C-alpha cells in the first residue's frame, strides 16, 4: 500500500500553479545561498543543495522544463547542470526577459505556462510576466513583494525543491513520483 503524501499547499496556490510547463530559475541566491567563494586561482566555487537537484530531476520526469537564466557563468554551475540533465540555460545574462522569451518561443509556450524564481532586481522582469512568481525566503524585499509564493527556506537550502514540489502537486504527478520511491 502506497503512503499518502505529507506535503500540502494552499488551494489558491495550487490553482495558480496548474498548467505550468516551464520554470525559470536564477542561480546565485536561489540555487545557491548567494555567497561567492573564490579559490586562490580565482575560480568561483558554489555550494548546491541536493534536495534542489533532485527536485529539478523530478520536474523533468513530470514533463516540466527547468531553465536557468543567470547573470554569471562558472564551470561549477555548468558541471552541476550537466549532471542534473538541465539543457536550457542562459549564462552571463544581465537582461533576463529576452532570454526567457527566446526559450518560451523555442518551446512553443507562453508566459501563462511559466513560473519563475528569483531573489534580486534582475529577476523581476521575468517574475512579473510569469503566471507564478516565487522567491526564496532570503530574497530582496522588492522581489518578495512581487512573489505570489515565498518559500519557507532561503535560497541554496531547499527553496528550489519547495517550488518543484508545489509544481508536482499542482500537476498531479507528485504522488505517482513519490510512489516510485516508497514501494
């Protein structure tokens, strides 16, 4: 007998999340805690959360496309995205809206099918157009004000996974995917 999921979201939030087919994610402050570490040679080091990584894999299994749009570029990020199978990414992109629009066009989708998660001002143009805007708990106050959902945890500490779980529940895929691990 399969266990019932323990996760719950407000009904109005689940309604807003229905029909989402693509999610735009920032990196620093969302997939990471926002801190930047540099090695002696100047290489950027980043810390990623495994819960977030598994959430991105689950999104893909459910047919929801994760897209990375980040103002920075690093080998660490590229290695992590490759390991997760994330194929849609824009690196070194300060003006994020055109990158998002390009991806929507390539996927044959529109803003009504998009969610976005960001933590600072450069993320606002994408968040304000998406059907569902989310922010990690440690986001800038202006971004928190633009979000329909603020995660319980900060970026780099499972915030992305919380959004992934929300989208999986709203899509009706959460229980089935969970069941593959509880049998």
